[in-house]
C-alpha cells in the first residue's frame, strides 16, 4: 500500500502514546481515523488536540469480543470500510511470572494478545470479502524478542503477537492485505500507568502496585522516542511492505548477540533422510511464502 488518503484506519489504544501518533500521521496523509480506547477522557482529549472532522472516538475494551465487534460496526458506519487496522492497545505489568496470579495473566493476555486476536477475527474477514486490500499492523515490542525476568506475562503476549502476525502475513498476502509487527523499544508514552485501566473484576494482584517504581518508570519513558517518530517510521514501513517495523536502531547488535547465542546452543549432527525430505519441502515453502509476502 502506497497511499493512505481516503482510507479508514481503526486504531486501538489510539487515545494516547503510539496510537495517537499513528492517528496524527494518518490524518495528515488524508486518511479517516477511528480512535478506539478504553479511556473516555483520553479519547475526548485526543479528539480535541487532533481537531479534525475525519477523526472519531469510540470507547471500548479490546479484550471484549462483543465490545470490539460493536466498535468495528460503529467505526464503519461513521467512516466507511476499515482497510487499515492497528492492533495497538497494550498494557504493561512489571513483575515476574512466578509472582503472578491468574488475574494478572487474564488481564495482560486479555488486552495484549486477545485484543489483537479480536481485531483480526473481526476485521480480517471484512477486508478479505471487500477485496480492496489493506494492511494490519500489530504492535508487538522489542520485548517480542528479548525476554527478561520482568515483565514475564508481557513478554509471553508479545512473543505470541509476533508469531500470530508472521503466520497471518503469509495467509493474507494472496488477498493483497499486508501484515506487519511493530517492534519499538522505549517510547515516550504513559504505558507505565497501565494499572489505572485494570478492571475491578481482575484485581487479584500477585504484587501490589509500587508507586515509587512507577514514578521511576515514568522518568525512564520520558527518555523514549517520540510517538510521532514511531508513527512516521510505521507508515513508511507499510509503504515498503516490511514485516518487521524496527523503529529503534539501538537493538540491532543485541538481536545479533541473542541470535548468535541461540545458534550456539544448537547441537551438531544430521537428521535421518526421511525427515530431511519433509523438512526440505517445508523449508522451501516457507522461503517462497516469505518472498511472496514481500512481493518478490
Ligand atoms: N511505550 C513503550 O516504551 C513501548 C515499547 C514497546 C511496545 N509498546 C507497545 O505500544 C502499544 C501502545 O502503548 P503506548 O506505549 O502508546 O502506551 P499508552 O499507555 O500511552 O497507550 C496505550 C493506550 O491503550 C489504551 N488501552 C489500555 N487498555 C485498553 C483496553 N483494554 N482496551 C482499549 N484500549 C486500551 C490506553 O487507554 C492507552 O490510551 C502497546 O501495545 C505497548 O505494549 C510500547
């Protein structure tokens, strides 16, 4: 996709941070934008700063299938068929897996993984049926490659979003629909304040909220990349039909280091011939799928 003008974009978590940056960039390109977010006051503030008739706000929780479906219908009624989907809403929880409760898992996976699944389940069939192409951007993170002890559940969700996105990319390429995984590093946003939107129904916390740690996180995020820079790089990557949208150059060497360690763990030896025959075919198909999705 080279041109965004006249298209309708649906951006989850669009009322702040990266999502709001994307909304600004898309409006500047002449697209129409639905800002879907759980915080009504943030939606109102975003619409005020955007000050653009081509933007609408819809309050919804991405983890709810019913709310997502209603929001999709409302966006399309008001702005026309969505062909640009940004599954971007996300929350963070800085704690290890072994100190997490089921509520912690359900909240973080509900928003960061099921939110993406819901967007795909609801919009992709519509995009395929209309046959007008489109693009899906799922916001993963560098945390979809680099896992530390914290934030364990966040890592789990982001690794899954990366896998989901890659698989989806190959199945949608024949339909002229691109798929990308946005993998930012530190961005200047309010992600550290995620606990504000944690639902009452999932409030059995493995660890109490640590206000002083959150204040430190707020400072760290102040040093992050501006959301507008992330958004500009994202739109360019859609134009270039890139799968990985790497916005932060500082991770290149670290990725190489981690991949080298993975390969170093690989044992020597050969596989039996029958297995190799199957794997050769699979490997060739995978190579072809990657090339086809790149348009090569
Ligand atoms: N900020 C970073 O350093 C960073 C780095 C890598 C990846 N990311 C990812 O970027 C995405 C956007 O986050 P951000 O950094 O802009 O944070 P942000 O908190 O500024 O924005 C996220 C938005 O999502 C909304 N949201 C939260 N839960 C929701 C729900 N259940 N339903 C609908 N909306 C919901 C929030 O209200 C908020 O407006 C997330 O997926 C995050 O994991 C952020």
